C-alpha cells in the first residue's frame, strides 16, 4: 500500500490492484470534495476482476471483512471491516461512486417501487393480525 493524499485526507492505494483503502470516515469526507475521484487512478476492468475476490482480511486490524453494496448504487460492491470501520474499494469503484448519475437515480426509483408496495402489503397484513380478538394468547397482556 502507498499513501495518497487529497486535500488533507490521506488514503492507502494497493500497489498491486490499485484499489483504495479508506479508514473510517475518509470515504465520506472525500465523497463530499470536488474532484476527489482523481485519487482513483486504477483500471476499472482490473477492478472488476478483483471484485470477485470476497474473502479479504482487513489491512489495519486483520479481521475478516464483509461485502456490502453501496447505497443507491447496488452494482458497486466493497469490503467493510466491522471492527475498525474501514473499507476497501476496488479500482474504479470510487470514481463510479462519485458519479451518481441519472441512470443510478432511475435504478434507485425502480428498486423503491416494489418496496413501497411491499410495505403497504406488510401494513395490511399487520392490520389483519392485530384485529381485536385475533391471536389471543400470542400478544403480551392478553
């Protein structure tokens, strides 16, 4: 890993795959900064190949990291450490994360539509279950 700095925020770049390690809050800080995607110089194609590797140990604390999908950009998968809260993005993923575009907005809207109808069905189901006299003996105090 080599140190890379942008506007006072220092991250680590893998010398093999060009992926980026962010300590806690560094990713969020850089996402808010204009032109910070310039730190991600890695080849996106290489990043996609390395994205298949999902059993990664945290470079900070050695714990096994978990794979997560970026909020509103589910095509971006990154590894997150549940112990030290750092995360690793493969080459090209930070650039992609920075460029939340119209296509990503439409994808997010279409993903929300089934969830909204699912929430309505859940509320309807809860109304049936909680009707007075229903399920006596299953609710506390009944």
